[in-house]
């Protein structure tokens, strides 16, 4: 059914005079009259009584007028609703990050995202870089924070931030946050590290290799409570600054390592769809990281966009 006829009808019902309506709509009166007649034929009902003083709605016309106004009003709201939907994230989003970032970034980020975008079903996974990289390839997550370096051409990489690495040891081990230790000093100690090819481990092996040293591995672990192993005298570990915030590790001794920083990257599959939910999440992730650094909660350098 031609909705233009409905609009002509409503104008005729409003003014009760075809001449005035034709003038306002810039259409000839005979053409307007034919449109009204055609509408009545489509509906199978007379909509107007023609009187000497103009047009008067019939009972059928009164009913059609109320329904037509309501329907056209609904149709008029469709573009606005479509535009709103286009700008409103929805669907599912899976995100992964190193577990220790939960103490400084992920909790507030997730809470803010859920508040702002309640139509997105968000799933968060905490894992080391190697497992997050695999999760991206298997499409188990859409976005991940991974440690550099990453050389896979299948991944789209955006720099996020870089931060100081710390040597963490037992209480009374002589480590001080005010006194940096050298890579040679790190290589001399028994270390508790994640296994290769985790990003942290690759960074440590690479930097020690650069000075001709190899790590003395006491334990390789992904799941054992590292803080407990250190406290029990098993060895030392190397972790970024964010792992020391509001965690059991903060009660141990730790010292910055000279010339040893880790770079964190935002990673996505190159050919994956960049949904609005994904784009908004990355924007909020970048803003949250910048704000954490700006207010001094995270001692790091922002290197993202």
C-alpha cells in the first residue's frame, strides 16, 4: 500500500478542503482527489463525506485516521532507532589479559564497559601470552593483551604501554625498590619462570642472551603460587610492575632490573571482524591504561594511539 496516499488522506482530514491541501502539497486538486479515491478503493470503505462546506470523516475514516497516524509515527521513528542500533554495541565479546593485570586495570575496565554497554555479553580470560595468542588463533577470544615481541602476520598489533621489570625475592634478600640490579645479577640467581614460549620468558631469555648469559631455572611453572615458592626460598622471579600492585608479591622484596622493560600489545586477528563492541572495548582499554598511568597508579609509559 502506498503510504503517500495515507499522508494525503491525513492532510485532507486535517484541513477538510482539497483545494487547500493541494496548494500546500503542491499537487493539482484532481490528482489529489484521485489519490484519495484510490485509497478508498484499496480499503473498500468510504473515508469522507463530501459536503458543501468540504470534507467530513466517516466513521471508517475516523478509525483509519487514528491507525494511520499511529503507524506513520512508528515508521518515522525507524531511522532514529536504526541509527541508535548502529551506534550501540551488542552481541558477544571475549577478552584476554595476563592474570596479574586484574589488580590494576582489568577489574575497573570490565566494570565500566558493562555499565556503558549492557547489551554486550562480555567474557574475560586470564592467561599468559602464549595461551592468549593461541586463543586468538582459535577465535576463543576477540582481543588480547600480549607481551612483545609478536611476529605473527596473522595478528593485528597495536602498542599499548611499556613498563619496568622487577626482580622479586624473599624478604630480607637485600632487594630494594630504590636500587636497581643488573642483568648479570639476575642471571646469578635461581629463577622461577614461566616455560617457553611465553612472552615474559622469551623476553627474559632474549635479554640474558644479549649479555651472553642464560637463566638459572629453579622451577618452570604457569600455575604454582609464585609468591609462596619465593617465600619458601625456592628462588626469585621476574615480573612487570603491574604484578606487584595489590598482590601477595608486594609483601616480598623487589628491585627494578636495569635496561629491562616489557612492552604490552593489543592483539587481534587480522581478518577478524571489527565489531562496534570490539572497537569500543579497545578505546576504553586505551583510555583506562592512560588514566591509570596519568594518576600514578601504574608506573608505565603509554605508547598507544
